[in-house]
């Protein structure tokens, strides 16, 4: 039985699936690059810059983006080679299945499910924060309990009380009162909940409609990001950059929680923290099954979207920490708040609109990517095909999977703090990148003569550096991140051993070829 765990899925099987795929092939270079930029620009610039600077790196957040960008570049080159000769939906899951084996592929696939789901939740919470800023410009205020989870609401009240800013906080909300249910305070981020469901129904309608919606939003937010850089540069106070790398110490929040921060380790930790904003380039590879010419267009989309967005990230980080001292940054809507502090209300309006558009496009890509991971895993029999692999008869999309994802992601966004959500994303993202860097080198050794439309240059150096950079960032994350990852993977292993290994398509095919009873012939029924 143990041989099943290391059984690889032949590349020829992927090629056959690509030819038989019922997904519509409608995405070209521009569409794929747009999807990549749509995922990358958004949370990193509009949300995570605030937390990364205030809680981890200070003004040296720009260096954090450099570190993260270097790690991403090595991983992107490895992703591009895989995507060129293995152009199927599934991303790192498919790559691991082709190179290492079924059990490891399942672990990576389960990890990717966590990554995309939590990223969508975090982005939805950021979207809610910028919507509140936008509505406030028109004197529309919502109650505190309806725009925050209960933990964030309590921390917000505690911080305002500590800093003597209760009057200022009261001007931002129609009510600061937290209702109680059965004697317990209650709060729910309703805008975050609703945006997930709105996007879920768009995705059920189809990839082309989603891609068209995304392309428009990408154009808007790239223009506004350039506006932020050009206009914001005029208001930079270089004194805010001193010291550029704050001395090593601790960050303490309003409720008394603390963690190590700043210094060079803070720069690396900041890179790890904001790293999930870079997962956009690898979502391009999850849509290879819908690309017109995946061997050429997917590597192009991966590399171009990464280069463009890394440069913009660095410039925006410098502008933000130059306009506002890092200790006073608003972590919920940092860019809009920085311009608002300068009295630039017209800029707050433009930035809020762009952030809403930008974070919407990020969530489209994240939700799309997660449904395609489920689809790929279910095709291999490791998850129920009737639930995760069934396509809508009209729209040809995995609609049941979309509905389940929408339910889980929306509830997480409504009731979980954004920092807790994002920490669950980062370690999963970095783990996937480490595995891809290893897997592409393994595949080059095992099948050196296979045709590769794109070959990663200096594979030994690139793959090794990709592992070093991304594993190094993983090691800077707090132990709670590792604990959450272990628990999540343990749950995944239970599902694999109770269901996946008994219904594996590859295991059944091998059993039939050898004339032995297959593991899928047991008494366990198919899940509906």
C-alpha cells in the first residue's frame, strides 16, 4: 500500500486531461497577465502595507518587499517551467503529483486550499475597511459592530480609550455599542460577508465574465497606484524614514498582546507577513486549463505580472512610510488614511474607489483559484467528484464547489480578525513555493529530455535560492503559524486516509492494470 503514496501521476495523463478538459479556453496573454496583476495588486498595497510597517519592519517595509520579491522571482521561474509543459489546472498540486507522488500532492493541495481560502477572507476584510472610508466621505456611517469582527471591535475600542481618541472614533461610526447575545458581545463584518457572496455568484456565471470584470478593475487600480506614487511623493517627509530600520524590540497592541519586531529580522518577518500578496502570480498557473496557448501564455503571465507588481509595491511602501510615521499608520486602510491626514480628501476618494476595485479583483482571482484546486483534486478521485468536480450544465463552472467555498470564506471573513487570517495564509504560501522549487529540479533530473517550451535558467542555482529564501521567511513566522499549519495538515491527512486513498483514480488504474482488487473497491460509499 505504501507504494501508492509515492505513485506519480504520469505527465501523459495530464496531457490527456488537458485535451479532454470541458473548461472553456478563453484566456490569452493579456487575460492571464491581468489575472496575475489582479491578484497581486490589492491586499499587498492597500491593506498589508499598514500591518507590515507598523508591526514588523517600520520604514524598511520597502526592503521587505525586496526580500519577498527575490523569493518570488526564484519561485516564479520554477512555476513557469512547470506551467509550460504541465499546463493544467491545479498549480503546485499537479506539479507535486507529477514529480513526488500522491500523498505529497494531497498535502500540497490541502495546503493550497487553506492558502486561497484564507487569502480571500483577508482581502474581504480589507475591502470592508475601504468601503467604510469611502462611505464616510459622504457622511454615511455604519455601526462598529456591523463592520468588524468582535475581536477587532474590542481592540479598536481599547486603543481609542488608551490614546484618548474616543471622540474621533465616534465620528467614524453611527454607534460604538456592541450588542450582546446570551451575555456575550457580538459583532459581524457584514460588508466582507456580502462581497464574498456577490463574487461567488459572478464566478458561477463563468470564467470569461469574471475575467472581463477583473480586467476593468485592474486598469482602474493600476492607474490609481501610479497616482498614489506620483502625488504621494510630494508629501514625503524624510524624517519619517529615520531610523529606516528601527532597532530590534517588541510591538505591543492595545489589548496587551506583543511579539518581536523590527531590526533585520523584522524586515524578513515583514516579508513573510506580506508574502501572501504575491500569490497572484501562481494563480495564473491554476488557470492553465482555460488558457488558449498555455505553454507560452502562462509563463509570460507569471513573470510579467510579478515584475510589474514588485516594482509598484516597493514604490508605494516608500511613499506610505514617508508620508506617515510608521507608528501612527492606520492598519485597516493605510493608504487612504495617510492621504486623509494630509487633508487630501479628493485623493482619499480616488484611493478608496481604487482599493474597492483592486480588492474585488484580488478576491475574484483567489476564489477562482481555490475552486480550480478543488476541481483538479476531485478529478483525481481524492475528493468527491460529484461535489467538487461537477460542472454547471450551462456555465461549465464547478458551481457546487463555488457555493461551498463562498460559505466557508464568507463566514471566516465575517468573524475573524484580519491579522489572524493573513497569518494562516503566509506559511501555506511559502510552503507551496518551497515545494515547487524542489519539484521542478526533481523533474529536470527524472525526465531531462522532456520538451519544455520554457526552461528555468541555471536550475540548480534558482531552485536552491528559491528554497533558501522562502524557507528562511517561513522560519521567521511565529510558532502559532506553525501550529495552525500542522493542525490543518493533520485534518487533511485524516480525510486522505479515510477517503482519498480509497478512491484515487491512479491507484484504481494501477490495480486494474495489474489485475488486483483496487483500493477504491472497498465498502466506503461515494460522498454526494
